[in-house]
């Protein structure tokens, strides 16, 4: 089912948004200081091109520890990103969501665009993995949190 949804997705908006994400990545990569944002752009471009069956998750949840992108520097990076490019990519996804939501068949695609719009606002510190891996990482994170609360 995910394969069929992904093929339809590419035709009805996914390809355009993936190209826009790649363009944002190239713009970020032109400046050396923008390389962390470029990496996130290219990762999300792949997710934007083929989203069904995969999920975005915080790297801290996935690995069980914070890193440079999930800490205070990641927050600062996401604020800069939001002001420069994030808002524009989010608006592109929201416009695509409205176009998809016009038909009943397009509602799952509209929902995916809305999720991608949220990612557009703060892409630093997240990674894209298969849904099964994300579910297992969340289960383990919740189990670790319960263990910490019991101590």
C-alpha cells in the first residue's frame, strides 16, 4: 500500500516539494556556515519525495542521548532556519495540503503535507527512519522514562 501511495504522492505534489527542499539545501550549502541546514534539507527532500512507510523522529529519541543538533545549538539553528527558509517551505507544504484536501482521495496526501510543514519549521535534530524503527525507538524511550521515574 505504501508503494502505491508514494507513487501517487510523487505525481501530486511530492516531486515539486522535494525539488524545493533540494533548492533550499543548495542555497544553504553555498555558504559554509549553512552546511548543517543543507544536510537536513537533503534528508527531508528524500522524505518529501517518498514519505509513506517512513517517519521523522528526534535523534535524541532514536539514539537515547542528546547530540549537537538536539541540544541548545540545535534550537538556535532551528530559530535561524525558521527565519530564513523554514517559513517559506512550510507555506509551500500548506498550499499543497489545501490543493490535495479539495478531494476526498487527496486527504491522506494533505495530511502528509501538513506533517512536512511542521518539519519545515524546525528540521535540525530530526532523522527519517522506517515506521517500525520509529515505533520501537519510542517504545524504548518510554520504557526508559518509566524506569527513571521509578528510581
